[in-house]
C-alpha cells in the first residue's frame, strides 16, 4: 500500500539530475526520527526519476514486535508528516519532488534477519544455493538460520499437509519471499476442529 503526498516544490533547481548517496543520506537523517516517533521502521529511501520531477520513494514497516500489517491510515498520516518536514527543510531535496510512502507489500522479499523475524508464521518460498525450492510455514528464526515446515501438496481437491521441519541457514538462501494466502491458517485449524467435533458427535 502507498500514500502519495503530491508534488512538493523547492526553490533551488538541481544542477545534476542524478541522485547520489548523499541525497538519500540527508533524507534518511531527516525522516528517521519521524518514522521512529510513529512507531515504525524506516526500511528504504530511494530517489529516482527525471530531474524535472523526481520521485522520493520511502518504504516503512512495522517493528519486529508488532504482528499484522501496516494500515493505510497509518501510512497516510506518516506521509503527511514527512511531507511537512520536506517543506520546512527544502534544501534536503532541491527541486520538485513527488513523495510516495508505502509498506513492503504482501509478497515482500526477505533479505535481512529482521525481515524473517517479522514474517514468523507466514507462508514463504525459499530458493537455496543447492537449487532446491521450499514453500512452507516459517515457524522459527534465529541468528544464523530459520526453521520452515514445508507445505506438501496432495492430489487436486485435497488440502496440503505439513512435512517435517527443515532448518535453513541464511547463508544458503539465494532468494526468499513471503507468499500471499487466501485462507488464514487459523481458519483452517478451526475447520479441522469443527470436522473432528462432528465426527465425535
């Protein structure tokens, strides 16, 4: 999800349209305390696009201890605060810029240990250095490895079943991404409990 603040105009034009590390570094310094005050984590700042109207993309996330997804209202309120901060300090990003604030999204990539910790309980797809692909429930995260319960697909029309837990070291992960689920795992467990109750009755 994303919230746009609209075009922000600063008085000084850029001599060079290419963003630099110094550009984003100044933005991070300005935004970091505001994001922290909102109880969120500053994930990424990226400045891109033509010099005539660049886009300042800011990705924020919930802290590790919070469960669930970032709400649109929360993102919109933060976008307003960041926009106000740019208005008060226009030299941070000289020239016109379009501010866009968003969350990582449903199918976020897992590239840092904190990403894995935030995704505990989610369904993930992991590709390892051996070329194997594992899709399963992320159940545990440690300093050097994670534990995933593989999802084993059955015949068409039947529910997938859980395999034996697998430990995967971070250093052996080539790529990893959270998967979108259309049925909540808690709902599946409730359905199984209801079926068991009917059988007992």
